[in-house]
C-alpha cells in the first residue's frame, strides 16, 4: 500500500509541474527560468498578472515573488474548488493523469512537517558548504582535491564540511528554528563533526533533501560513512539525477555516483551499503529503470554484494549486467588514475548477470579435481533452476560448459534430470500436504467438502506433474511467426482494410433479432469461399433447418430479384417446385451451390449438437479436411451443454471456455452469431455489455462485430413494412484485440436477395 504523501511528492506533483500551463489555464502560465510566470488570474483575490508565480520542484507551491506569499498546490486546489481531502487527491491525480492505487490516508500536517524538515536541511547544507572553504574546513577541502576533484566539481556535488553539532545548531537557532526542529533532522548522530567531516546531501527521487551522509577523511576510520539518524535509505542515492533513465549504473560509494555523473556518465546511482535493497529496487523501477549495471568494487565485499544484488534483481525478472573493474579499484580510483573513458569502456563491456554468476560459481571451486568439478556442476544446477528467462538459462549453460570444457549436451541432460527430480520432490511434498488436509476434512465428516477438495486438487496435481517450461527464444518465435497463418479476409474491402478474422480465436457477429446477423454470416461464408478456393468451410445452424439454409444460400448465389416486396425466397421455392429452368441466374446459382457441396468446400449442419459433441465433430472435420478454413455457428446462445449449472451465466461461461479451447487446440477460426438485448433501440445502444446472456463470451472473443439495421428498427416502431428493398446496415467493431475499435462501417443490405455489400448497389434490383 503506497503512502499518499510519497505518491504526491514523487509522482503526481512532478507530472503536474511539467504541464502547469495546461493544468492551470486560469493563470496563463509561460515558461520563466525553472518555473512559470502568470500572465493573468488571481490567488486569494490578489491579481497574479505581472507577478512571478513559481511552481517550486521542492516545496510544490505557488510563490508570489513580489509579496513572498507561498501557497501549496494542495491548498490551492482544495480551497479554490471547495473540495474534501479525498476529492482534492482525485483532482490532483486527474491533472497528472495518474491512476490511484490503494493508499494510506493523506495528512496535511505530516506533509507540512516533511516540507519544513526539508527546508531546514537545505539551510543546514548551505551553512556546511560555506564552511568547507574557510577555517578548519580547508583540511577537508584538501582531502577532496587530493581525490582528484576540482573546485568546480566540489561545488557542483554540493559537498560540505560539518564543523561540529554545536556550530550547526547555533547557526540554525539564529535562523529562528528551535531545538525540536533541529533535532527532527537527525544531525545529532554520533560522529558527525568529529570522526566524520565530509557532508554529502542525500536527496529523494524528485530532488528533495532527505538527510545527510557524512564521510570520514581517514581510511582507518570505520565505517567510512555515517547517515543522519532520520535518513531512510529506501531510495538509491543520486536517483534524482538519474530519474527516467532505463539503464542504471549501480555503484557502492556516494562520491563515486556524484563524480561519475558530473563527468558525463548518465544514470549512475549508489547503494550506500553492501548490496541493493528491495525498497531501493522498487523505487528505481517505479521511476522507469529497466536494466541494472552493477559496478561494485572488485574485492571480496564487492563480489559478495554483487552476488546478493543479482539474486534480488533476478526475482523481479529484470535484466542485469556486471562491470568487472580492475582488482583493487573502485570507479573513483579508476577515473582518477586512468581517466573517465576507462570507466566508460568497462561499463560498455559489462557482461550479463547470468554469465557473471556462472563464472563466479566456477571460481569458488577447484576445477582441477573431480570433486571440485562435481561441486561446481551441483551449484550450477541449483542456480539454473531459479533462472526464469530461457535465453538467460542458455547463456548460463553456455558459459559453464565452455569454461569447464565439457559438451553442452552433458550439462543440459543433467539439468533436465535435475528439473525432473525437483519437480517430483515438489509434487510429493504437495501431495503430502494435501493428504493431511483431506484427512482433516474427512475426520470432520464433511463428505461434500471432501469430494470437492479431492476433485479440485487432483486436477492441480496432474497439471503440476505434467508441466514443464520449454525454451522459447528467437528461433522458436521466428518459427511460430512463419507458421502461424494470417487472419482471414472477409471479402469486404472496407472491412479488410481494418481487420482480419483471427486464427485460433473466437469472432462474434452480434445483432438484434431480424437485423441481418444470420444473413451477414451467410454472406461472410460465401465471401470466404470465394477468397480461399482451396479451403473448406462449415456452417452449423442451431436456429434454422437445412432447407431454409440451402434456400437462402441459393438466393444469395443467384442474385436474382424476382419479387421486390421481399418474397424472393418464396418465389424461388415455387420455381424449384414447378421444375422450372427458365431463369439463368437461378440456374447458375443451383450449379454453384451443388459444386460447393460436392467438392466438399461447403459443409452444412442443422443438428443441435451439445457443445461437447460439437467439439468432437470439429476435431474430426479438422482431421478429415486438412484445409478446414473456418467454422460458423449460428447462434451461440442456443448451444447447450449436458451438465447442469446453478445459473445460465455459469452455463454460458463453460460453453464459451470449451469453444475457445477448441479454436486454440485446432488452430481454427470460429465465427459465432450472437443476439444482443432487445433494449438496444439505437446504434448508440449497441455496446459490449448488451450481448444477451453473454457471461464470459465477451472476454473470450478476440473480435466482436456489432450489426445494426436502422430500417428494421423503424419498421418495428411504425408497424409498417419497409418500402425500400435496399437498406443501410451499420457494422461496428466493438472489440478487437489486434487493432482499432469503435470503427463504424456502412454496408448495403439488398433484402430480397439477402446480399450484403460494402459498395453502393449497381446491379438489377438495387435502387
């Protein structure tokens, strides 16, 4: 759970600061140095125009540089809009475009105290910086210059001299701060001003002063660094200078981080300890860090710290690299003796964390002896199992096998056996725990709960015993990309320019009853048959019998308007019953229909199969027709399942899961018709949540197309028959995992011949 003050100071306020001109149009802000100048507006009744209202990155406030008045951003938002604390927080988050997580409550009192403390620390720092250049401070200044720092670099690093606790306290008392204020800073830490003199400011990620770190100038003094007692090192040192960098170069020493940054190396931060901490890692990733390049001292302590840090960062699935400095050097020493380019070169040549770890393991053991080699391999097996990234695992194995001069197949075989052994151990351990838990339930006499417990956990145990992570690198990715067929074209140019029917997925065509849903499926079916002459397509109807399906398909294939009053189907039926053969268009339609069925390219079924049986049939068809292109099912809500469920929603959910699993396992596009609620009275009402009895259907589908027939809606409302045989049909992309959504495409529906086109009609019967 995040702290509200941290969220405001570290995330929300800095984001608002960048766009103050947009966030506060009432002031007409223009850029002025590091802040903003108001050209209009007022605060507390005082005209702002002509006064510099500066959004301060440390105090997060508006400051009138004419009167000296300071107003915090929180207070301005709360008072100007009359908001509660919760409403103020929501408004600030809106201005910053930040989604609020779960938060601890905001306290204005705590915020004021934190900012006051930061201000006192800044005043104390200014005092210490001046002391470095006079009196006793010159001895500390000489120490810094002997390290190779120039006067300008020392000033830029904001280094200072801590004369004594009494001197600092006396100075702050003269600045009208009391002893409680001074004590709250934690500068009364033992050693400050006696053994430790070099003052180093420790800032948070947005640059606000958190406290001081003071360094000893004599190497024999241990520890080298002391921190002010109130300082929490939950932030990587110098992160404020590296904020936004994706690559962080992590060093041990604060001075190493400061001087590296000054000399042109970006993203250098310090741990200020022996290894990185979870909190430091969390804060760094929150501010955009993706990869960590560890450049610790090349001594035993540094190598141990590198190892611990790698293990911690690896758990977060983040990339790591390790800089190998010359033995006995830290970055500061290296730059002083060999120049900054030497450090840059070492950074550039950093090896991946897993490769460094592999060499680290081998260094621990005597590879000249059989026992040492066995111990090295055993440690390598244990570590490899913890590597989540398959490419990292390969790098690790390659490094071990090359350095040990053994064939990679030998180690890979050992790793495979080790994984199997550990998986069996975990399975046995889990089985024992489940057995104890099942025995407890049985002893309590809860037979129903016991049966449910056994059924549930048997599935889990079976999956665990079979599950194995396989390597998935670029070669596997390349193979899948090449072998995965593209989505199917619909045969409509305007639709195909935006979407394709996805493979191995569910597509839904949804509409109100009588709005053209089934007709669109028929047209889509015949379009795909034309687009893909080598493929077979199947149509399963749960609503109409084969006679009606065949008659409608023949009507579309013929394209002949016999009766413009929409009795075309009946007229074709009479034509066939009478044994006629006088209309060429219908005769060609009959031949085309027969050819599609005889060639096995069109399969039609009107059997109301249960979903379990349907899935078996689809598996059979996929095996028989190797070129099965797609399956149409009209319509989804009529598909049933044999099992009984407490609610219709659960039933729909299970049916949807099974159909999706079939689409994936058979690598098959499945196109479902679905009805939307009758409450959809306009195009605007056609939304995803209107899928009738949808359950998880909407979630499982990759593509959802909505159809709306405004002419049909008018006919229902006016209780009058639609006069124009050609009506507009709206198709909306309601969901599309692979592209754009909410696109509205106009189609033209010739109702007598059931033909849907995406181009204005030209042939006979269109008007």
